[in-house]
């Protein structure tokens, strides 16, 4: 990269006694990304608070309420982790795809298809009733990941082979997945005409901490389920996949410089499809974890937009798998507390402001900013 | 199922897609991808409707709704042009922010009663034209006619005028444009904001003319995304975008009308007797968009058409690039 002439704000001709000088950074200190992220979130919360205040709300009360009702006790902390679970898996799905600059906005649809695939195992049913958990649950996981992977591979294939814009395709497929799910819960799987399926048999439920309350009394009422472990294990696997595997190296190289990757003989077409399929499989597993761990049946409203929040989660985490875990817990809290906040648009608004200030803050990573006094 | 009714309804509701797509064409031709159309439309829709409810004046609603879309787009302009951030992520953030903010503003609007809508007109003479008259010129909202004017103007502006040449230049090769004295940054700001104004207008068109009322996110219900897809389908041409918008809206109307009669083409209508099958009908518009994009991608490769060369690339003076 060539050094460029510094940018001045305001431009020449201004009468202000100072000007800002933007210089391209050649190296980014290690602490800076963390600092800008933290700063951006603080600024975002301040702006959100300001908007809430203008709208006539009490921002301090709202933020205290969010923290209290999501981290205030062991019970609500457990509920926060339950909300974080699908975010970790869908966040990983987005982080992996975004590493290659593949804009998979379809984690929501892949999540729904995963939930559908997992449900099919017990609702079609593929395994007879009474099959032990040890068989049923792995089968549900495989079905969910397969459904998600196939659904993710479609935009991947169209992008790789025909150059079709993956953003639009994944978005359109989100709608298609929702109607597909609606068909099954209103039609063949409907219980008594209601828009939900019959409950899954207990063998298809992911174990919860509260199931062990007999041995550890403190676990009573804790809703955290095995899906959280899926998320944590997946984060470790994806971390090693991205940073320690050959394909992970290829993915990062394509993301940084597709041209260089092509010259190096890396198969971009193949990697596009593979990454989209893995991404879809992760989101699909999130869908399975949600139906088998929380809802215990298939219904239309199983996601308050996990697949979309995942985009922000991945971005806050700077596309790092372990960062996804931290960001997911924070957004899990926002979703949990957000259910009680009126008007209902507030959490989405705060998410948008956070994302905005995050991308705005990246200017500090690219440029060094100096305040200069104007010379007389 | 009456073809004239379907086509006339397509022209009416297609006007929404048309405005949004034309706005996005301006922005993308200038080299800035704005995926926040959905959010800007929601803001336009809620501000327009809220104003009409509060003041009883739909014209004021139209004005403020349009401005609301433009105001939101300023944010995208600052972040992507001045701060040179990733346009995809900024656009997504704009959609999150716009839909969240719109839901906050629209909190009490879902219970609001009927508002006075923008007037509808039948053009004397033209409405008598066989075929075209009943579809395009009979009992349509004034905004529909505004759409008829906007499309050729946009086409003329982009393709036949000097400022339009500058617009294309900053989208294809900002470095060359800059070296010829075109102010890339200022023009990109202007066109992103024009795109935002059009998106706000599109949202206002929904609540003031096409389907009045505030239903939260369902008010716009993905039409912003469909507009972004239409731009690709239209290969960045306003005229193709208009045709696509009208056709797409007509097809969507037809899919609704199919569910009505108990007989379809002389056979029992499966969608009438088994309502759950209509979910497959509802998938059709979205699958259609994907199908059209796949078809267009083949055409684009053959004819070497495509997106403006600098689309999505921030312009930094003195740096290698386009």
C-alpha cells in the first residue's frame, strides 16, 4: 500500500482555527480494535439513550431494566444464555461467510430450515416413537445441519457459478423458508388446526441444567440446555478451522484479496459453495437447538430475527469466533429484556445504532487523526 | 380474474417499487450501494402516515415522508463516502435502524383510523385508449402519474445530459472523473441523498395511496429488498426498472386473485379448497426474483453488461483503484 497524502477536514479555505489531519495508518496497534469497539458501543448507547429521552422515555431506567432483567439473578442469566445460544451458532455462520466477504444474509432462513429438518425426524416421523435420545438427538442434528447446508449451498452455488448477487438470493430465500415452515405448521403437522405442531416426545428434548436438579439443587429452574454446548464447541472448531486449517487460510486470503487468491491457484468457486454450506449448517443447527432445547415443537414464531441479529453479532466480534460468544451474550440480554420494552422497536433501533457506530468507528483503525492548529 | 384489473393494480402498487428502484439506480450509478432501502421506506411510510393522521393533510405527509427517507440516507452517505466504510454493512445497519425507529414512531399509529388519501385521477382522453387507458390512466393515484414522468426524466438525466455523464463517470471511474475536475465526494453525497428521497417517497406512496395504514414492518414487507433486486434485473436502467416494477406487482396481484374463484381453468381450484397450499403461491414472487436474477446474470455475462465498475468501492483520492 502506498502512503497517500493526508486528508484534511475541513478542506482548504476554511476559516476555522484548526483542522483535522487524517493520515493512513500503516500498522494497527493490538489494543486499538478493542478500544474502538468498546468506544463505539458506549457512543451507541449514549445516542440510543438520547433518542429514548427525546421520545419521552427514561433511558437510565430502560438500561437498568435491561441489565437487571438479563443478568440480575442466576435464573435470568440462564435465560440470557438460552437466548444467546442460537445467536452464537448463527453468529458463527455469518462470521465465517463474512471472512470470505460472502454476504450471507440468509442465516434466518437457514435457521428455519434447520428447525424444519430437525422436526421432520420426529414429526414425519423418521424414527419410531420411543427411540432413545442417544439416537434421536444426533439424527435431529444431522437432519438440521443437512437442511441448513443445502439451503445455504443454493445461494453459494448461484454466486459461484453464475455470479448471482448472494445478498438478494439469501434474503429472498428467508421469505421462502418462512412460507415453507408455515405450510407445514398450518397444514400437515398442524395440531388441531392451530399453527403449531404437536409437542416433540421427551426423547427429542435437549437436556437442560434443571434436569440435573436432583443432584445439584442449585440447578432447579435453570433453562440452559445442551445447545449452548453445541455453540461453544462450534466456536472452538470454527476458530481452528479459520486460523489453523489450510482451507481456513484460503478463505481468509480470498476475503482479503480475491485477485491474489486466484493467482495463487485457490479455487474460489469451490470455496464459495463450501463456506456457504458450512455457514448454512451452523445456522441450521441453531434452528435444531431452538426447537429441541426451548420450544419442543415446531411453530411459526420460533425466531425473533436471530439470523439478522447474527449479522451484528458477527460484526461486533470482528468476525472472531470467540468474540461471537461474548457479543451473543450481550445481544441475548437485549433480546430477552427487549420483549418487555415498549415500544417494541427499541431493541431493533439500538441494534442499528450499535452497528452504525461500529462501522463508523473503523475510520480510527484506518486513519490516524490529529488536531492541528492553523499556522498564521 | 380480470386481466385489466390485475394490470391496473400492478401499475398502482408497482409505483412503490418503481420509486424505490429509480432511487437506488441513482445511488448505485454513483458507485454507492445502499442496502438500506427497506429501512428508508419504512421511515418514509411511517412519517407520511403519521403526519397525515396528525394534520389531516396527505400532501404534507408526502413531503415529510420523502424528507425522512432522505435524512436517513445522509447517515449512509457520511459513513460510506467520508468514512469509507463497508457499504454492505452500513446499508444493513440503515435497515435495522430505519425499521426500529419506524416502529418506535409508529407505536400508536396501528390503531389510527382512516386518513384522507392523495387524490385519484382519470385522465380524459387517454383513459379512452383501448387496452392502455383502463390500465394506466383510469382512477390512478396522482403518484402513479408522477411515476410516469419520473421514469423518462431519470432515463434522460442519466443517459443524455452532462450532469448524467458526471454521474456515470463517478460510478465507473471516480479517479478519471476526479482528474477531470468532477467533485466525486459531493456528487456521491447528492445521489445517495436523492436515492434516500426516492425511497422515502416510495414508503409514503404505500401509506398514502396504495395500502393506507401502519402495520409495523409488514407495511413495507420486503419491498425495499425487491427494489434492490429490480435494479440488478433492470441493469441500472430506469425504463427497465419501471417495466419490471409494474410486471412484478401485477404478478403478485394475480397470485392473490387466483385464490378467489372455486373453479380455475375449468378444474376445481386447489388453492380455494385447501388454504394451506396458498403458502406455495406466496413463495412465488420471491422465487421469481431469484429466477430472474439467474437469467439476467447469464445475459449480463454474454453482453458484458453489469454493475457500475466502482460500485461498492470507496473513493480515496490518490489511492490505486478505479
